C-alpha cells in the first residue's frame, strides 16, 4: 500500500508522530496496510460513495478506503494527537478526506456526507457496541447508510450473527438481523494489532435491507429484547415482568410459551411480541 499511495509505512508514521495507543480510548492500531486494504474492499465498491470512518487513529484504514476509490471519507477521531497524521493523508488526497476531531457519539454526520453512504471502521472497543445499536435503530428506515463494515472483538462479532439457540444469541443479533443481512467476512489474531489485545477480532459486514424483515417499532423492540436478555436463562414471564404487568397474556397472544427462554425466541416472535406490547 505504501508503494501505491506514496505515503510512509504506518510503523514509521506512529514512530515519527510518537503515537502510543491509549487504552482509555480503546485504541489498538492495525498497521498492516495489506489488511486495511482488505477491510476496505470488504465494504464493497467504493467508487461514487462517501464513507464514514470512526476512530481512524494513524489512518491505515483511511488510506485503504481512499486508495480503493471512496469519493470522500469523513473520519471522526477523538484523539487530537492523530490530527497531524490525518492532515498529511488529507493533503495527499485533496478534497477527499474530511477529519473531525470529536466524539462519534456526539457528532451529527448528516450534513457532511451524501447518502446513502457506507460506514467502515476499526471501532474503538469502548464505544463499538453503542455505535452499532445507534446505527441499527434510527427513527426512519431505510437508514442514511447503505452498509456497515466494522471490526469488533470476535465475541461481539459472533453475537451479531448468532442464531436462536446459540450461546451468543441476544439483543445485538436481533437488532442486526431484523434490518440487515449480517456476516463475518474476516478474522484477525491479536498479533495483527499494536499493542496486541488479549482477544481475537473479526470484521462484520451488515447490508441494510430495504425494509425490516418483520414490522415492529425499533424503540419498543429494543426495550423488550433488552429486558428479555437482561437475566439470561430466566423464563420470559419472569424476565419481562417489568415490561408489562400482564406479560403472560401477551406472550400467549404472541404464540410464545411464558416458560420459554429468551435465547430460544426467533426474531419474528420478538417482533410480534413487541407489536402486541406496543398496542396496549
């Protein structure tokens, strides 16, 4: 990649700019530009698309996205130490990289990107799940984004693609698969990162569906599912008591046995239950 984009190798970049990854920011830098280019390609054809990237750090994935033809990359980086590095990349790709020094949980990107845009990121571990849930539960669907290509801890990735009955099946799987097709497209060992985390990582690609698989209100569904999985292994009549006082009747109306456990309930059944609860 360095030969393709003419910029220095990432190890030289972090050395020259004294970029030591900070644990409190959830930083683990991926320095192999062949891997970052592979992640960029996993996002699909980038020509003619704007791309949102969260937590670019020293810009490995940023360079991959730009080299693969993204029309524009909007990079949101909380760490001010990374600004000079990202400025160098922006200078190398005039007019194609915009960098915001801020918190991705607080930045409104709608005025910076043309829709539908793609989201691709090696997400900071400490905010990855919260960002994903926000992206999956906007007020309107289809969302402003077309696809998500995101790196997580392997366990989180498995939770996103899990099926009913799996140990990893829960709220993330339901919210993700209700409105997208989700699959793991790449796995990475700890030694691919600097510093090496204690866990393996994986890249998940989520493609937005034109409409949800089953009708439901996103806010209600999220609330009901969160309550259902709050105490795993408990029967639904116990775990959902706080959602509705007559939960047994509502479970019966949804065709779900009150003695069922959350991890056995399908996405279609969760949506049906949330509609019944919403109609009270």
